[in-house]
């Protein structure tokens, strides 16, 4: 006699995130891809976010700030609740923005209905804290994705220095880790840093970064043009962590015959960079401002190399910027001005050049080397594209599906426990 089949209800997953398309950037794109990928695999997926205003601080038309709006994106349900729309600069106003979204999301959480797992992002830390409260209100489990260590990053960069504020932030982070049933991180540096903390121990899973390979695979491999400046692209946020002023200084040192640098992105440092370019009359740097995701492919196709800078801070040894994987997937050599995991990945793959962080002269020399070595640049791009294939989005979706349905969700064994 055959045993009756056992059916499990789909896992009901809610992503709580301050950033979501049509906002630009790596985090919105990553979360949207993951949400849709999981929904395509049969999970019931909702996203609770705010009204799009990053990085300008102006809510994008046709949206306007309201208590709650419900949307549908294919199989994904999207809830948007009120925000305090602040530009991505000014520490106090950004914290107020994060706190307002957290409060608004909790106030409207009833609209989400039944939820099995809340997946919250940190930073912002207030979103992680709201995720813990949201999960408790729903009787759900909390999965916390730690894309950057906060407040540690803010402390090292000097953005957070008040002793009471530092203590409060550390306490809030510990609370979030303690409430989480699962903690994921994109780098081994973050995993190692958290593994020694009792509130996080036993809950950590390394989920490597992912890149949309289909978006870049069709870009032809190419070598720098003979007797022409090397075309270098920086595409990403211009914030405190990147130290993008070094890029401008390096371009000025190398000169227009050696390099043409294009900077695509916005952030707190953008006004400073523009002022510096004007003050120094740096003619070989072009700033495009915020660029829609569909334009990024064409920018890489027109480039000879991509550059990935980080500040010279110990905490960034465990960083793997999303933009690095776009450079590799586009088949362009990566010039990495950083230490740690990012440098080791590129060096191990033979996919680019490594220079010390915040060293403009070393960066200028790297520009000159790739310009004068087109065959080397072509080979680096080819090896980088091969390396990028290890980080496709389907693998990340599969990993999350396994975690949610096996480790946390009702599709796992009936006796499954919190990790």
C-alpha cells in the first residue's frame, strides 16, 4: 500500500527593506531579483518598502508619500508605507529617514497578512530592528542579511563618534542578532567577525554576492585601443566607504593622454568630487550622476576597464563590493584599490590589478600599465568573466530557497528548529 503524499503549504516570505526599485543601486536590484526568483519557485513573496526617494531625497513620480499603497509585480506583492524622504547625505537626516520608515512599516504591518519568515536588511540598523519587531508581531521567524557591519563601519569612518550613540547602536545590533533565527552575510570577513559573538553564533550562513550574468554576457571582450587613453569606468555609490576622491587625483596624475575616467553614480561625496574636478580643471574625468540600471551595460561595453576603490580601513578587508562582480561579468579587467577579500578574489583569478587603497600614484600607474598592455588587459577580462560565472543570481536564489524551505520554513521538516 502506497503512503499518502505529504503536502506542505508554500513558505510566506516578507522582505523588509528601505531600498527597492525603481530606486537605483546594488541593494534594490539584489533584493528585487531574489524576491522574484523565490516567487518563481512557488513561494508566497511580499516586499514591504517605502516610496522611492534614494538617493535624491525626492519621492519619484508618480508616487507620493502616503500611509500605505499596495502594488503587484508579477507574483510578488509590494507594500509601500510612509517615509521621511531625505537625500543620501547628512547623517542625522538619513537616520531620521531610516527611523521613519521603520515606524511606518510597523504601523502598517497588518496589511501584510500572515507571514512565516521576515527577511530584513542591515544596514540600515533601524530596518533590522523593525524586522525583529515585525517578525514578533507576525509570529514569524527573522532572517537577517548583514551586507555591512554596522555600527562598526560608521565608527571607523568617523560618522558615528558619540559614546552614548555608539553604545546604543551596539546594543541594538546585538538585539537584532539575538532575535534572528538565521543570519546571512556576503563575505567571510563578516561571517568571521560575527561568529565569535554569542548572540550570532550558530546562526551564520555565508551567501556569496550575486550578479546578473545575462545582463553582461553579450558584451564583447575587447582590448584597449592603441595610442588612445584607457577608458575606465567607476559605476556605484559615491560615499564615505569608497574614497572616490582618490580616483580624481589619480586621473589628474595620469593625465588625459593616459586615461579617461567616467564616474556613474551619486552619493554624499558627489558634490565634493564635482567641486574638486572644477577647482583642479581635471578635463579627463566625466561625472554622469545617477544612471538607470539599463544604461550600465552600455557603459561597460564602452569601457576598457572598471575600477573598484575602498577606503584604507581595517573593516573593509572583509568587503566584496557588488560593482566588482559587474566589472568581472562585463569581461573588463578590474583595477582594485583595496585590501582583503576583494583584492584576493581578483588576484586569485588573474582578473585585474591590485593597488593599495587611497594611493593615487599607484592607481595612476595601474591605468598606465593597462593602457600599454592591451593583450594583458584582454586576458584579464576573459579570466574575470570566467570567475563571474561562479556568482550568478540563480545560485543565490537556490541557496535562499534551501534556507527558507529547509532551515526556517514550513516546507522543511515539521520538527525544524531555530538554528
